[in-house]
C-alpha cells in the first residue's frame, strides 16, 4: 500500500484555472484538498515553488513490445513516460506478432503488469478478417485502423472493408489516415531519391486529406466514434473545421508536427526526422497549432516510435520512419507556456483532461477528491538541455537534441506512489491497466 503523502502549498492546475492548496494522497487516491495539517501524512512534499498537474495520458505510443524490443520495451518506455510526467499510455498494435487477437492482447497486458511503472492499455489492431475480435476483446481504448502504407497484416485500405468496420460495433475507431493508392504512386516518383526531404512528398498532403475525408464521412454516416491520429496538414484542419461537428469525431496532433519544419529539419537530421505521416513545411505546422488553440484539434499525443541509430543510419528509402517523444512532450509544451504561446491551463487540457475525456477513462485527468493519485509536480523555472545519451528511452536519442527548454517534471506519482523524483526511479512500483468505461 502506498504511503500517505501530503503535498503542501501546491498550485493545482486545471483547464479552468490554478488554485493553491494542499493535497492529501491516501491509498492511491486524492483524499482531501484544502488546508491540511502535516500530521495527517507519513510523507510531506513541499510544493511551494511547484505546480501540480494531473498526470499526462499519452494516447499513442509504440513501445515495441513484443517482437521489436531492441528498439524499446514496456519497461524502458514506461521509464521514459514517468520521466516525462506521463502517468498513462495507450500502445499501438503493430508489434510482432501484431495485436489482433484476444490472446495477443492478454499477453501484452500480462507483460505490462510486470514491466510498467506507469499505467497502460493497448489498442486492438484491425485487419480485413478480425471484425469479431474487434468487437469482443475486453477493455481496450479502441480499434486501430491503418488505412494506408502499413506493413504485415495491419493494413485495411479497401474502402468497403473500412466501411464494414464502421458499420459494425460501437467501439471507438482510431485511424492512421493516409490513402494507400496515393502513397504508392508518390513513392514510385521518389524511388531513386537520396534526399530525406522528399519523404514529405512521397506521403503527400493529398493522401492524408483523402483518407481523413473517408473516415469522417463514415463516422457521420454511422455516427460511429472516430479519433483521427497525428494530424499533419493544413488541408485537414480546414476540412475538419467544417465537418468535425457533424459526427462523434475527435482529433490529435503530435508536438513534432508543429515544432519541427521541413526542409530544414531533414537537412539537419536526415532519417532521424523521418516519421509517418511526415513532418511538413512550416505553413502546415502553423495551421496545426492554430487548429489546436481553436479546438479543432482536441489533444496531444506523441506517436513515440523509436528506432536505433543503426536503423536510422540507412539511406533514404531504407531507413525506418518514427521518432521518440514520450519523454519530452510535456516539457516542450511547458516551454511554450513559459514563452506565452499558450497557458499552462491549455497544456493540462490538451495532455491530461481531453485524452481521458475522449477515451472515457474515469477518475483520472483532474485533481479532484476521490480521483486516482496520478500526478506530476513541475518546476516552471527549471531549465534543461535535451541531450542524446541522457534519456530513458532505449534508443537514447531525440529529434530535440540540443534544445534548451524551461519547465520540467521533477516528481511523477502513479496510483499514489512516487515513481520518479529528480532523475531517480522506483521500479518496485508497477502501473495498472487503465479501465475504459463502456
């Protein structure tokens, strides 16, 4: 049982504002808020100079476990999450084997219970043949549909097969929205290129817009809950501004898609800047940020998808796509708040409140009595330089290497247990499966 912890003089943040108060944690829950005597707790944290946030929920990561664990596993991924103030994550199904059966899902959850120091759950992957599994597997955040350019059996590119998934069942559908035919044609044009900047053209905005349009039309037709993953284009922002409210539709964006811009980032990082959907020109990034601040885009995810230095050293056309992000996402957003580009309240809305609301996670995402004690204390004055070789992710690199940002998590609390404090971890603590409300 976790110790009773009293957080004194915390500035508690929600999307509605900031309140200075004491917070008592007891038996893994937020027990009391207010002015609390110190003799009520076994352990006291003086938060006079800190802000207390609900723990962030990252709704899209790839921790590579099972089958690809030389890149990452559930242990190292969860350490990176804890260091970044992320107390829960939803992992994707493109593992080896793919997570497309009830048995594979059960295996992943068992391994997570043994390895993870933060809370967890996993998407079930859609194929053209596993509709019954998609609707019967228990307690998952949703169904992941790769609409284009996926590998192995996790590709559902036929419009009729995609519609069949939307037409049957009620579970949330999360889509990687890129049209397979457009990508295949574009790839042919750039097959002989050696320029990593061409990655954005080999997966053009037209592919994203066409797939997003199809998914939205199906969500409206069947009034089926749709979540659009990692939006990347200004055209999609404009389209969703008009059409999103017609159905039960939500949208996420990754920080890298508005923080890192082509062509400069490809010139600087080469394969390390390559991900799917791709990093694009600055006008797309500006449209994404505007879409987030206006509420067209609902929340932030990272699409944390690490590859090793050896894999990223391959030439264009052979190097894999994907980059780490779970460890730095909150810090990058805290830095933007410090620079006046958004409010701290906005960061909490996008990274804590909205993900739990959209995915129907009860008792998390807010600092309220009776809610789970998943919390992060951040020092908004702390400056730190992100450095390759000094990260928790197994691949130990970041596209933000060399960036100095202000505002960092210093204590992460999961289910009432301190799992991370000033660079130290308590790996005796294990996270729990996140329960999704039916």
